[in-house]
C-alpha cells in the first residue's frame, strides 16, 4: 500500500467514517480510495459539483476559492475538501460518514484536519 493510500485509509478514523477517496479534480482520476468504496459518489459528479460552485463566482470581483462542499442525506454526510498538495495538483478529499455515528459539524472539522495534513 502506498503512502498516499495509507493516508486516505487513516481518514476513516473520523467518527462514522465509511469511505474516503483522494481525487484529481480537473480529470476526475481517483488517486486512492479506502473503506466501502461503493458508498462514494462518482469522482466525475464531485468534479462537476466543484465546477458548478466555482461558476457561482464567475460574475463577481474575482476568482472564488472554495473551502469545501458538504452534502447530507438521511443516512450519510458527504464532505469534500481541497487538499494542500506539495505538487501543483488540484486534489480533493471526499469522505463519506455514517450520519448516525457523527454530526455535520464534527464531520467537517475532522475532515478539515485530515485534509490539511494528508500530503504534508
């Protein structure tokens, strides 16, 4: 298992962690995934969602910097965060959490912490 795969696997330590993936946003390529990958949204859908959010600022005063996305369903929280990479890549961390075992605020905070330290 590569170092990146181990790092993504550790993200499942979040309260209620079900699955996680690290993906390249522009291409939709999945770099690494862990947990119940069938619970993950498609990388293409995540990339499309990020593009849609970035497009919201197109008429504004400048580029929009997206801090992340969060989506809640009856059973899951899906949290998406950009990852600060040492290389010039536009990476996203996508984490699926069991809604019954965590809350949205805790989930977002934990995923933020993992995203900050994932590749450093």
